[in-house]
């Protein structure tokens, strides 16, 4: 695919991930993710509590509960429970991944990461770059 056409797709998928993030019950930060393989969305996710737990992400002091799952982890776990594979897929996420999720992304075989906002700790992105994952940061979603 031509670079300018790929960029248009990247923006469109990031906008979709942004819409998906709005489904999160988290108050501090809402994050959305899509996994795309062969021009097909194979998974989606947003940050939130595990299945069967109340949809309250923060404790009484306003801190995120330790067991809240990140959007990319939810998307990868959905694929793991299906017949699909993340191998050679692209992950679109509204915020750059943390260290823990970066390990999941690498181990899942995702070859490309496209994200919108940069988290204050960029060590997860640095890890993925070192692991050979193609990184694309798109801070402006206006075409």
C-alpha cells in the first residue's frame, strides 16, 4: 500500500479506536484499541474491569484499581480466545502502551503499532522498537 494511502487508513482506524474508547467506564482515562490484520479488524478493546466485576475502575481516592485491564490487553485476550492470530497484525491504540502491555504486544506477534497520544513513560514504545515492531505516532488526527 502506498504510504499516503496507509496514512489515511491509520487515521481512520485511530478515529475508530477513539470512538471505541468512549465505551470505557474509566473516569481517569479512556483508552481504545483495534487489531487489524489483512485489512480486517480482528479484535477491539477498551480499558476496564475484568468480566464479572463491577464497572468501576477507580477506588474511593480516585486511583485506578490494580486489576483494571488496559485496552490493548483486552484486544489481545479477545484474539487469544478466538480462532484468529495477532501474528503480523497492526495494533491501533489511542495511547502508547505501558511496559507490561508492550511485552504482550511483542509476544502476540504484532508487527506494527500506531498510536495517538503519548503516555508519560515511553519505555514500552522503546522496548517495542528494540523488538523490531514498526512504530507510528500520529499526534494529529485531522486529515
